[in-house]
């Protein structure tokens, strides 16, 4: 094994000759590796093709990380198989989901972090089979293992991002509310959604197009019948403040005369089977071929095909089924049908019927499929999909980015992917895939979001209201209240399920959901300022309490989280609950219980544990002592009007400083200093407050705020209100 000390915090152990995944961006060329036979903390053993790494868990050890996985935030006691997989039933025992992010921290007496950069299967048994044994089994002898010498989770993320690059920043409008369903299949149904939003005063920035917008599920087509003049339609909606986000699936329908199919076949752009024929699988379009995204030439080809969409005004996509999902392989299907016939001929099928059921279930995503097709890795090396499986979604995202670079040069784009791999946080967001309209999935959503943040996915979210099953009014309310405090805020549901748009239930539900979404929009100045800072600081935007407070108690809290640096969100996630218990660590907190963005009930709490009564229409949010929260009048969509007034709320007993940040929200010029800030400093002095405001204005980004209305708590005299008008 080769060894390289990268810096005081990070060292690399290289096994064999690993394939370049693209996860790491730090340039390591020119460094001298030395030989080593041991790794700190881990025992190494070799087992045929696999390498096993074993860590002896101490009683107090906690394991945090692993990105998009199910189960608790502390992963101790669980087992995972990192092999990206389209599993639509997220029950607690499931070992694989859509993404692979093998980054975690062992938090104990001797803390450290590990990142394994390997694109094939890895099994992590974290004290599941044997209570005190954490066994990592890598299915190959070639991979990179990084060890982080760190004490805290924030150090883990910071050092990981130093290695793997800065998180993706979406356009500003992506912090608005987004409405989706499988499907709004045609212009009429999309119009209906847009009209409902505007007529009912529900802010919304984006409407998603699911697979039915296409002509027969053929990727890069738009059905003329459903959208007669798509280009004109995209523009019309944009004018009303809506972005349209089409879905793009990787499978190319096998159909003579279809240009994607013909081009792919002619140029050998598809993955091959054992006999070097184009590998055939099946998905929504029926029989398909997979583009070989591991080849740079194919990525360029795929990217170029976004031309028409992007020239027509589309600014974002959601990419799906990119694990890749395989409904069946034709040979497996034939053998299944033969068995059906056999069973049909039996006089009494009895138990055989069960076998048939299992057999039909095993048709989708069978492990054999992934062994039987090949990639031409970076145009130089033939590899099975199985050995690089977890890269497929990442490389598809890279292919999409080729399109953005070419046809939307210099612009920020919107890209959310279902499948992902380490390093993908630089170029796309992820959503949590096919969750269910189950109350149990609210906590799953929070834990996953927190773990994803650690791996650099700062902008992510899950389907609000739940994707599968029928949702109910109270679940949509509570989920919207949670979603309003997550970066990617999209209501999405599956075909055949009950509608769950804000207006789909009754007037009370509509009113509560509308006010929740308006609260989200009122917080846009805070959300955007905090998000941009989180990226600058390499500190997750949504983060566990332990990234701010240090106590044993706090490390065990998984249902409260920080949203930026000022707000702690304590969502109600149980049906019929009249409130919830909260833990308030270390300092004083201001409970900001809002049911309307500007109407709230503020109460000061000392640190401790409380039961907070919460009506169905209320969102309990706590403001940290000596921080500030800023709001503005909600708009119908982000950027509809210029923000000129900020409403500032805070509990200040000493000093609070807040930096409101603004830029054009649509490109990367902020990196060259094109942004403006307004710094608010509040000092508590003699039962009153001294307020100072300082503007740092870049001439390209006018600072339009000219009025600040304060509502400050912490003085013995009660709430303090002041409005300041700024003159330039
Ligand atoms: C997958 C996606 C889901 C989408 C559906 C149809 O299940 O995860 O979001 O609606 O496919 O495209």
C-alpha cells in the first residue's frame, strides 16, 4: 500500500492502482508516496478479491456520515451496502439507496474520519453482525482511503471539501417553492398549476415535467400534441415567474429512425454486453440502451443534446433512473415467462405461486445485469458496470453539465439528480428519491438531509408530502412546514396517488400551507445569505446541533437541526401531536412561533428541556441568543420585486452581528467579488439597543435595502421596536 501525508489533517492510503473517479479535486501530482503496511485505527485483511478493514468499536463511539442512507443519524448498529440502487420502498432495513458517499466520522475518545474513494460495491457493517466490530469490506484491491485527523464533524466536512471541492450553488430562484407531480403531462395541466398558484397567492418558482411530457418516453423529445409550441410555452411561463424543469432519464429507446438511438448506435456510444453488442435493458420507454457516460466523448454528445431545451429557455433538469435502474433484461424476462408457463401447466401450483412472485420481484435491478454490461472508462479501459457502478449517476450529471457549459455559458444552472457519488456535490443537488407519504418518513428526511450535508450536498431535499401512497391534509401541512426549512423545497407525488398540491384538500389546509410557503419566501434574504456563507465556510447549511454545541446530549439529537447559524428548527413530525419536546442547548433561545410570516408569538427560554405546544398551523422555530434573523415581504416568485425593506428579529443580550448578502443570483460573478453586503450590528446596552448598519456595495450589485425594521428581545423593558431609514 502506498502512503501520502497530504497535510496535517489528511493522509491517503492507496491500495493497488485505483481508477480515477473524479471525486477528489485536490491536485496530488508531484507528491512522493511512501510504502506502508498499516493504517491507523484499522486492521487490514485480504479475502480473495476483497479487502476488509476492521475497526474495534469502543462503547462510546458514534458513527456519523454516509450521506444518503436510511436509519439513524448515528449509524452505529446498522449495515449498509453501498451499491446505488433504485429501491422505491424505503423501509428501515434497506441497505442500499440511490447514492454512495463513503465518508464518515468515528466520534469517540479518539475521533477520526474516513473517506473511501471507490466506485464499486462496499459493505459497511457497523456493529450489526458483531456488536463491537465495524467492518468495511471493499469489493476490489484498488481504491483510495483517506484518513482525517479531526475532532469534530465540522472539521470532517471542511477537510473533505478541501479535498473534493466546493459545493454546488443553484440559481437564487431555486430557494423558492417548487411544485411537481408524476405527472402534469401537458400544457393544460401545467397551466392549471400555474393559475392555481398565482390566483391563490401561493408563491412558486418552478413546475416540474415528469416523463409524460415526452413523445413515448424518448429522451430529448417533447410531445407536440401535449406541448404544441414548447419554446413559446416556456417563455410564457417564465414571464409569469415559473421555470419549467423537465426530467431526463438515461435510457435511450430502441427505435429505428429515432435520432438519439441512431446516433448512439452508429458511434458506439452505448454500453456493450459480453458479445460487444449494445446492451439492452428496459425502463419506462420499453427496451433501451444506456449511454456510456464514463466516456468523455459520450458525455459531450449527451450534453450537446440539451441544446434545444436550453435555447428554448429551460434552465434546469432533474435527472432520474440513473443508478441505472433496470426494470428487466430481455433474457431474464423470457426465462420468467417460461417459468410462468411451467407453473400454469401444474394442476395445483401451490407454493410455486410464491416463487413466481419472488421471481417477478427479482426481475428489477438484478445484480447479474450489472455484471453483464461494460463501459469504456474514460475512453481507455473496458470495465464492467459492476466495478464502477456507483459512478453512473455522477457521470450522467457531468454529461448534463457539458450541455449547461455550452448553451448556458457563465450561468448558474439547476440540476438535481437521484443517483450520486462522492464529489458530485460540486455539480448537482440530490433529492431523496421515492419516499412515501408516511409520518415515519419525516424523521428519515431530516436524518438524511443532515448526513448529506456532511458529504457536501448543501442543497438537497426530499419529496414534500411523500411520493408513494396517499397523503393526508395534516401530513402535507407538517411536511410543508419542515420542507420550508430545507434547501430544496419541492412537493412531488407519484402517479395514481391522491393529489397533494396545497389546494388539493380543504380551505383550512390551503390557508396553512400557503402561509407556510409565504413564511419561506419571507425568509429568502436570510436563506440566501446563510447558504452563500455556508458554501464559503464549508459548513453545511442545514446541520446537526453538534456542529454548534458540544455535549453528549446534543450528539444524540436527530429531530432538531440548525438552519443557517441563527435558527434551530424543531419540526412537529407526529400525527395528532399537540406539540413536542425540545432540547435547548447552552444559551437562551427566542421561540418564534409563526403561523403567518409577520404574525408571531415570541417567548424567551433559558437552556433546558421543554414541551412546546404547537397548533397545526404553527411552526416552532428557535432563534439562538445573540444572532439575528432577517425577513422581507414575501413575493410570488424570487426576484419579482426588489427587496428594499428588511425585518430584523433577534434575542440580543450582548452583541449580534448579521451580514445580509446579495448578488445577481444567476451566475458566478460573486466569485470575483460581485456581491454586496449590509452588516447589521446590534449591541445590548443598558436595557436598550445600539444599532449600527454598514453597507459594502459593489457597483454591479446595487444594495436596494433602505429601511430596516427591528424587533429585538432581551431587554428587561420588553420588546424593543425601531425602524431605521438608510440614506445613501
Ligand atoms: C422515479 C422518480 C420519481 C418520478 C418517477 C417517474 O420513480 O424517482 O420522482 O416521478 O420515476 O418519472
